[in-house]
C-alpha cells in the first residue's frame, strides 16, 4: 500500500498500524535522499528513491488524508502533533493540511496554553504541555503562510523559559517550566520558525527534479 510497517515513533510507543509520526518523516527522507543522489550524479538511486517517495506520498494521501492525518491509519488513536511533519520544511503541504493542522491544534490545546503530543487517552502525558509538540505548530504555521498564528505560539514558548532563559521539555498544569532544560529539539524548531518568519519559506525537499 506504499506505507511503512507499524513501528515506534517519536512518542517512543509502538502502534499496531502505521503511524503518521514515521510515515511523514520517511517521506521527507526519501525526497531528500533523491535530491542528494541527483546532486551526486547518481541517477539510478535518484529514480529509486524518488519512486519510493511517490508511492509513500500516494499511500499517505489514500490512508491518512481522509482521517485528517490522525495518528494511525486505523483512526483509533486520535490526533497527533506529528501532523506538522507533513508541513514545510519537512514536506510540501497537501492542500487539505491547513484544516488538519487547525483541527489537531484545537484538539491538543491544554488550559496552560501549550499542546500535548496527542489526545490518545492511553498516552502517558500527565496533563503536561510539551514544548516540542507546541513549537512544531509554530514552524508548520510559518511554513504554510500563517505568520501571525506562528508568532502567537512562539510568544507562549518564550514566556515559558526557566529562570536561566532555557526552553524546558514540558510545562506543567500550573504553567511552570518542567523536566529537562535546555531541550535542543525545541530550541532548533524555534530557530527554524524564526528563520522561516524572517526570510520566508524554508527549502522543502524535493528541491530538484
């Protein structure tokens, strides 16, 4: 069907069916690999990886798009912040992605203003907002031409730095920085978001055809 097998994703949890948290990054990787192969004058590899990317893209469109790019193709695990992996700079956004981004953001928004990685009731999030998941929406909104909404997410993130000015992994129910700090993943996404807002859309594979 063009999709990868079920496997653990960035939640570090196994799913019994394919999840968007592995399918979307794999699509970005295949497109980037095809770009590199063309740059290195390896046309056979470029064609192989480009063909695989096209099959995967078709599989995502067929299986995930009708569900609004929810966590799994069986539709049993709710919304997932990994929907943002379908947006620039990782992938060229499908036409229906902005609607899915909005629906997912609303579903994952917590009272303290940040997002939980997903709304699967079996996931162990403990009411915390996670800064990687939240910052990914700033990047996705910047990449899909929505700078004002991206800016609001960035403002929330910057307001949740700890006393040393570091971005934490989590924000607890009371809105306080929590867990690991600094978190390089959140920091890198924030920097990418700022670059996208300042300089326009970041390059998104495939860059060559």
